[in-house]
């Protein structure tokens, strides 16, 4: 279909250029006919002397001026229509590519969400079947129950992200309350450490005032960013979280030593369902909703987020939140 589109587009452009050239030639032929007719009339009226004198007559000059206006009109309108046609074709092609990208994103989302739902459900089902078929001692039972609880939390988090992403598109309004930034980040890091015990997460504290914002929304923001930093880092990730207050603005940095993000995708990663790579080759779990939720919540707080490269490798997420 794409090849046929390019073929059809090329044919239309070539045909348009060809007909424009024919029209220009026809206009030139029409000029010569009118010149010959004018000469004939002047010969019949015995006013024609020679070619040089003929080209200085008012009739000839009027004829040439009219011809030049027609020539400029043909070139001007032809160029305008050609550029308009080219712009329209470019817009159609860009829309076509956008639709393909959206279709791929939806496909990737369905693949990822299927995996994300199936995995915890299968784990919980396995635990229940184990309890049904075997008599377990207290230690074994506690281990399986802890595993089932983790999978339940993961499933609950996924559902909450889906509901929140739908809410962000229309009905989300930050519920403003006073937040102790240090306590908030300490609690989030403690929970992430439980889930990812191999991760080393440093929190660099600075004296800052009370932050006014949506506590649950900001918990989702920093949880997503810190967990992403862990998931997209090596086996023993090192994450550094820093916050400060400057120029009536809260500034947060989440730095990791992971794979990094190339410049072309630093803005795309905040789009809904967007994930780097494809679901067939990607090993890291996720649905493409986390960074979309982060960006939308920060936007609702009238803040901003950007990504820079960490040294020697990895990424740094910079967040600015105004003090409302």
C-alpha cells in the first residue's frame, strides 16, 4: 500500500508538471499566432515597414505585456498549485505514518498488558493450587503467601495505572495538601527497596519548605521514576535521588546508571503507551503508561520534566515544580 501510494503520488506530480509545460508551450504558440496576425493586419493597412519598427509599435508592446502577464500567471499559479499538492501529499504521508505508529503502539500495549495481567494471575493461581493439593508447613505457607501478596500488589498497581491514565485525559484535578518532601521520598524509596533488594538508592536531602501538591499523584510520579531507574539499570543498579528548593521552585533529580535514552526518544517516552523497542524483543516489564502518567501529573501541577544523559552512562530525570 505504501509503495502504491508513492507510485500514485509520483505519477500525479509528473503529470501536473507535464501539463503545466504543455500549457506554457501553448501560450507561446498562441503568442506567435497573434504576432503573425498583427503583422498581417499592418501589412494590409500598409503600416508595416520592418521587423525592428514593428517591435516598437504600441500594438506589439501591448501584445507582449499581455503575454508576459499570462506567462507569470501560469508560472505563479502552477508553482503555487504544485507546492500545495506537494504539501498535501506530505501531510497525507505524515498522517499515514502517524496512524501506523499509533497502530504499532496499540499492538505493543495489548501485548504488554496481556503479559502484565497474565503473569501475576498465573502466579496467584499457582499459589492457590499449591494450598489445595499439598499440606504446607508454616514457613512454606508464609513464603507462598508473601509471593501471592507481591503479585496482588503488582496487579493492583497495574489496574490503578490504567484507571489513572484514563482519568488524566479528562477529569484529573490535583488534590492539594501539604507534603513533607523528605518523608515522602524516604517512604517511597523504602518500598522500592523491598521490591528490588539489589538496588542501591541514595537520597540526598536538602532543607526545603513544605510542598503543596497532590500527594497520591506525586507518590505515583516518584515511584514510577525510581522503579524505572531500577528496571532499566544493570543487575546491581545505583540510583541517586536529589531535591532542593531554588527560586520558589522545587527541583528533583533522579539519576541512574542504566542503558540511557537516545536523543530522538527523550520526548517520545512521555507519550501514552510508548516504549523503546518492541514487545517481542523487550525484556523489561511495563505497559508504556508510567512516564505518560508522570508527565501528565507534573503538567497538572504546572511543572516540567526533562531528560539528560548521566555520566559515564545512564539518564537523569529533572523535575521542576513551582511552589503553589
